[in-house]
C-alpha cells in the first residue's frame, strides 16, 4: 500500500467516525428537545429500577439495618444486571431497526451504513458509561467494599465492552431481517422477560457443568459478562465464565467486521424492497 493510498484510507476512516459522532450528537439533541427532562432519562430509568428492587429486597429480608453483606451483593448483582440488560437490549433494538428508521438519510446521503452504526455505538457507549458509574456509586451506598487492585477494574471494563460488542453484533445481524420481516421487530420487543429470567441477574450464575442452565448461559451473550462482572466486584477472579466471555467477544468482533462489509451491499437492495 502506497503512502497516498494509506493517507486516503485514514482520511476516509476519520470522515466516517466524524459522521458517526455527528449523528450520535444529533440523536442526543433530539432526545433532549423531545423530552422535558432531556437525556436525564438515561439516569432516571436505571435509578427507578434500583430503588424498586432495593425496596422489595429489604422488605422481603426484614429490617433494612439487618441486611447481610451477601444480601448487599445480591442487590448489586440485580441492579447491575437490570440496568445493563436494559441498555444492552436498547442497543440491539436500535441497531436492528436503524435501516428502517434512517431510510431517508440512507437514500439521500452516499455515505453507506457505517456512520449510522457508529452513531448507535457511540450513543450506546455513553449510556453504558452512565450505568457503569451508577453501579460503582451503588457499591458504597450498599455498605460494600470496592475491589482492591487494578485487575478487577480492568475486567470490569472488559465486561462492559463485551456487552457493547455483543449488542452491536446481534443488532447488526438482525438488521436486514428486521427490514424484511415485521415478526423480527415484534420478537425483539417481546423477549425481554425471557432473557432476564435465563440470565444471572436475580440469581448467581451456576457453575455446575451438569446443569442445563450453565450451558444456556455459556451461549447467552448477556450471561457471561454479567457473571464475570459480579464475580470481580466481589474480589474474585471471574470464575468459569471468563473464557466464554473472551471467546464470544473475539467471535463478535470478527462477525461485526464481516457484517459491516456485507451490509454495504445489502442496504441498496433493502431500501428498494422497502419502497417509499
């Protein structure tokens, strides 16, 4: 590759990233104009989940002052799981529906689908960061100790990135089918509760190899990052779900790269199928 070719490729990449950031900021500004509380809903919704769950947990446990340390970790696991699941599912749905929602811009601008994908990733990344900050803030509020050393925090970041990567990949994989079949969009809006129930949110992740739930969680893209995150926050090493999370992240990265290339050829056909 010559210097000029390399420079052109870098310039194109920077332009695509700039377009993605611009679109993400545009979406955030639209949300702020459409809602009186603006982007504060990104904080309000997970806080409502936390307040409701902590209230119910304490009422079932008894006096709030008698909560054991393990009960505190159970509350934190559920709070982290619910808030991150909500963000994960939102990214999947937005990614799956972006061709239909942005068909006007995709027809009018000759930039391809990549900037729109990056816009959703950037916006999802902001939402994930907000929820991560709330999870960290909840640790001392529940009377729990922060994990010591840099390793747990590096794994914490890896779990967040794994969730963001899997949500983007799954959403992008479903995007063409969401355009062609309304059943896909209906299914995405109907499977929230089943995913929550099979993921280690309201219960610790099982590590029994003879358990069917263990193998379900191995292939569940949400389960292994949540299990590892809960483990490292309690000062443990990450458990048996660490390797599945890393393998799934590597597969997601390769699949995502292939899907972006494939989608550039698919979008004109899908836009034609949608008509006006």
